[in-house]
């Protein structure tokens, strides 16, 4: 992998990790219809926030050495891939 592509991958991992860590909760407040699964407080939302925050921490760690964390990167990318 070229140095330029590796640098872009590191940047993307860092940005996505930060969004997962600190951006999901504000999104749930700004766009509640996209994040709520019923009226009132949701335990499900808190669980999702915990999962995304944990993923964010690991993506930030992976941004230091992406080639050593390929399985985590594919774990993150796989659910988001387009399906035919």
C-alpha cells in the first residue's frame, strides 16, 4: 500500500473513530426520528451508543497502524457495504 493511501486511511479511521466516539449522541439529539425506536427514553439507544463509543476507541487505536488492524477495519466496513 502506498504511503499516500496509508495516510488517507489513517485520517479516515481517525475521523470515523471520533464520530463514533463523540458524534453519535449529538446526532441522536438533532435527528431523533433516525435514532429512536419508540416514544420516551430508550435503553436500546444507550446500548448502541456504548457499542459505537467502544468501536470509536478501537478505530482511533487502529489509525496508528492500519495494516495490523485489518480485521477490525473489515468488521467496521462489512455491515456498511452496498448489497445488490
